[in-house]
C-alpha cells in the first residue's frame, strides 16, 4: 500500500521539501516531471499547485497534501486537517490576506468600498468577508500582479502578505485583515479512515512537527565541576530543565541542553567564565515532544 502525497508547487515548494528533508525524507524534483522521487517506498509524491491541492485531496485523487488553510477555505473543501505547519515561503510564520487600497485614495475602511471593484485571487473568501461586513462590491479574479492593479484596474485588492513590503513598495495601504493562513497537512477523509494510511500520516505529522520544533535551535554540551554547577545553571536558559549527568570523575558532571541559536553567541562566553569546559554546540534536525 502507498500514500499518495501532494507537494505544493511554486512558492512553498522549496520550503516544503526542506522541511521534509529535516524530517528525514529526501524528495528530489525534476523540471521535466510532476512526480518527485522520495526515499520512502510507501509514499508517492505529486507536485500540485497549492490553490488546487484541497480539491484533489477532497476528491481522492490524492490521499493527502500540503497547502494553505486559505485555499482549503476558498474551495470549501471537506478534508481532514492532520497538522498545522506554521511556515511559509519567506519565514516560518503565518501569512495574511489583507484588504489594501492606494495610499492616495480616500478609502480608509471596507465600508468605503461599497460599489467599488476589488481584485483578488481569493474570490470566494473575499465575497464571504464582504458579506460579513454588509458591504456590496464587485470582486474580480486576478491572474497575478494584483498589487499593480489599483487604481486603474481596481479600486482595492485582497492580497497575501508576510511582511507587507510588496504592498508598501506599490504604495498600498492595508485597510483590514481578511484571513490569516498557514500551511496545513490535509487528508482525504476516506484515506484518514484507513488504518494504515492514518498511521502513516500520523508518523509523518510527528516527524514534520519535530523538524518544525528544531528550527532555530541548537544543542549544547559542556562539562563542569559540581561546585560550579549552580552558576552554570543560572546562566543557562533551556527548553526544559537541562540534563545533568555524572562523569567518571565524581567531581565533574556533563550538562546537555537546547537553546535558541541566536542566544548561543552570548551564552557561551558566560558559561566559560562560570567554569564550563569542553563546550560543544551541535545542530538539531528534530525535537519530538
């Protein structure tokens, strides 16, 4: 038995493949094929645009796939959410679909757009958002380059952003947040009801979440005299309490902990001052809670 898994093609592709690599799966793509190879004989991969992923998973063409919650909601897909994976193409955080208008325009809120034209790729979600606000406006599908359409081709847009830099570069002002989204591992409901496929998906979820937990963190090992241990522990923030192990010399212990990578450069000198020896920093690929 195999699990048919959709990998998002496009902006999320490299981030997804890198996350799977950190989780222990090597996926190799080819410019001439939509069927990447993976070093797990129980998985078959297919590259699918994130916008279409939920529909193919719902229809059973794929057992599971990775896509944004925004596209699940846009398609109103009836699928099972296996895991929330908070990462995106530029950063490992959520993205926002925002309503934006030109800085020079008179529009300050969604209510100001009654009877106006809004361009977006997220048509159905935008219509539901406008209905929830009691605002009637014309929503047009945008094939791309949405930021450049106001004011000539549209009065406002609904567009996805991580940092807002592209909107600012195009002199657009954010009026409201329409939807927050993050990447999800979703499954076909029939596949989720299959014991083998469910177990396989739960294993993948655990490994992907472990890889996510390890992002930006490193391990640190060091040796210290027992008499210096209180000073070491006071200088050492940790994911949980550090592991302290007895060495062959009764006077010494080994300390093992996990730290944010950005803090290590400041902490190692303080540990050395407190008496630590044999300090070793090492990379982490997974932290399974």
